[in-house]
């Protein structure tokens, strides 16, 4: 658990950094430089991550078990955003930190933290899910991210013809979590996704500098793809024309088939979860509003359905029209049945017609992309 002192220090640092950014922006705006600068816990006892994945804070966000009110934007606070780290959090001094963009580029780039803060930025609501999140687990959260589009930086560096891959290198490493000695966290994405406008280099979450455990000073945000590609504590971006052979690319985060075939995991699958009621919650009264979220990565959620005690699937109401990359709140007005124990399940379908499968693909030998319906048991009093 985080101590108050740590939190306090974080808040002070956030204030300091934001102040400096405003100062830098103002100084450069007056000389007309700013815009041009870059042209150059468990939920009642169930785990949240697949077995074998360790080193994370599992959380019950404040939204869990409480109502998603009509005026909340369904954003997770920074303190409640799930954390998944393979190694210990590197502490980075922003004065000394630099980001290098190299490999197959005509003009390698080296940027300081100030350069990053001064680049024209974008703000996007994006939902991030860990590939090892369990059905209904807390390994999914949403933030308002601010950062610069990666394509801007790649255009500045001038990518050479034939480049196919962009590798994100993180500053964290060691022997932890099964990795061979000397491994650092790194992941690669195809050049097309790197050049997509939705791929950001994010330096803020919900208007505050990235908290240390979420990648301060800069992280990738590969929107719509499982969390492992959103590499934190970025120090180098490498453009290449070869498949990346890093440990976390080849040995982890791969789909293993029973015939030994391995496939890279990338796009988030359609998924959903309950926010209320909680598992084993005792419900009183004849009317109860069931609520939750559904998400579908690069697709949109088209429908959410619930079933009670294995009966027929019934449509829930989506709160807003669904958008890509962001979860959608849904609700269902439940006229409660007889007193006693009941099982409720939720499943979503995306606009490409993919529904959450009722059972895990028996051909899968890994523990990633688990998206069978979230199933909870509740007691009606
Ligand atoms: N980046 C680095 N450098 N090291 C890591 O261990 N974990 C990845 C990704 N980026 C990781 C990383 C995984 S598996 C996930 S799910 C997301 O970060 C989690 O991001 P969060 O901890 O900010 O929620």
C-alpha cells in the first residue's frame, strides 16, 4: 500500500511539473515557438489476473460496488487505476531523462522531458486492459491521457522505407518475474499501429503527470490493444524491419495453441463486467439497478446482455452511444425474484459481431485474453 507521505510527495511533484509546463509553454508561446517546437484486491475473494501473473496491485476501484452516476464520465482515478509491473518501478529524474528515437530513421531524435511537454499534445479517453485480466477482474481501467501522437515523432525522425516494426524500450529490468538476467521490458508493434493517430506517447493521466508506477515520465499508449504494448518508463524507441525477439515479445504475452503454435497477442477482445452488485452482495427491495462496463478495443460495443440463473439472455441499456477504444457504461433494471441465492452473468457483443464466448477456447494453453462472461452470485434478501 502506498503511504500518505508518498502520495503527498507525488502531489507536490505533480504541482511542480504542471507549473513548469505552464511556464515553458507561456515562455515559448510569447516567442511563437511552442507549436513549431517539435517539427523537429480482490473482489470478494476472486483474483483479478490469471495465475502466473504477479507483482500487481489488484484493486477495487471506487466505482466498484457504487453507482455509476449519470454525470460521471466513468474515468478511473489515478489512485485506483490498476498496476501491472514486471519489475520494480524505476525512479527517474526528469532533469536527466531523455527519449531517443533511432534505428531505421533518417534523423535520429533525442528529446528531453521539457521537449515532450512542449510538443503539441492530444487528450484522449482510453480504456486499458491487461491481457492477463480475469473475467470480471480489476485489470481494466480508463483514464484521460495526454501526450503526443507517436506519428508526429516518427515523421520528424523520417522513417526509412521498408521499416515494419516499432520497438518500445522501458527503463525497468532485472531478473524478476521469470525473466532471464539482464532483461528489460520491451515490446514491439507494427509500424501501421505506431503511425495510427490513436497511438500516443502519454505524459499525463487525468490531468496530472504520470504517477511513477504508471510510467513517469513517459509511456506508450497503444489504444485498443492489450496493456503490455503500452510500455512504461520509455527511454528508447527503435524502428526496425525485423520481427522483435525480446523476451516479453516471444516468451510472454503469446497465445499458445495445443499444437504448439504461438501467436502474438495484440487487439483487446470484447469484454464486460459488473460494477454493481458485488459478488455475494445481499440485495434488498424488489427493484435493483445492475450496472457495469463493456469494452471492445478498436471495435465498438454493440450490445450487452444479462442472464439470470442460466435463463435467456436479456438486453441491458447502454448509457451512451459506444465509441471505440473506450468502455461503455450499461445498466439493467432488475425486478428481483424470490429471496435466495442467484447467479447473474453479463456478456457483450461488438459491432463486428464478436460476442464473449461462453467457454474458454479449449485449444488455448495460455492464460491471456480471458473474456468469458463475468459471473457473480448474489443474495436477494
Ligand atoms: N511497461 C514496462 N516498462 N514494464 C512493465 O512491466 N507492464 C505492461 C505495460 N507496460 C509493463 C509496462 C503491462 S503487462 C500492462 S497490463 C500495462 O503496462 C499496465 O499499465 P498500468 O500499470 O499503468 O496499469
